[in-house]
C-alpha cells in the first residue's frame, strides 16, 4: 500500500490542462502560474472559484490542493469530494485520482476504486492503465469483488496535468 500511496502522490504531479474553453483558460492558467510561483493560497482560491462553477480541471486541482495541503488544510475527505465531482464530469484525471483514493480503503471502497481506475483506463488515461497492469501482476486486486461500471459518458474524456 505504501507504494500505491507513493504512486498516488507522484501521479498528482503528472496532470495537464485538457479541453478548456478560452474564457476558462485564463483563470486556470493564472492558478497554475500562482502555483508555480509558490503562492498556493492564490492558486487554491482561483481554482476553487472555477471548481464551484463546474470546471472539471479546476475540480481536480482543488482535490490535489486538499490532498497535499497546497493553500489549504489537508483533507483526504474533501479531496475525494472534488475528485468525485471531476470524475462524474468525465475527467479521466479525476477518475484516476478518485480510484487511487478508494483503492486504499475498505473492501467495498477497493471495488469502487478498481471500477474508477478501469473507467479512467477505458477513457484513455495511460497512468490508470499502467497502474492496473502493474496491480494485476503484483496481485494487488485479489479478493476485490467486481462492481458494475457506470455507462460511459457521451462527451470526450478530459485529462489534465499539473505543469512544472
């Protein structure tokens, strides 16, 4: 599990802005710029505004901020809330990160985690696909009961990455 946790935080650094309209790009970019400059409080504030308006990329960034304590108090519970919002908005990074959080939990949560990881992989997330392949080889998923996957969204999946 410690290796999975390490993969979780490493993966948090691999997220890039995907399908975004012109008016949404500016606040996302401003948040990224503030983050890169070390002003985590400002980046969290900018991303929170967009996230509450339904922007899936910002929802992932807010989740990452809660997960890592960037500009806010650390809260795995609130990180999960924001990852779930992004995942339900068909954001593959949100699906992947939500899956990683669930996979570390109880048996029922582990089943949800594997379902979300598979959904991210099915939607084209390379990290999710690699994680699943590695997990199967190492037996990480033994004993996890199957969960029926939700129907695929009709809109194109979105992937984001946190630029360095």
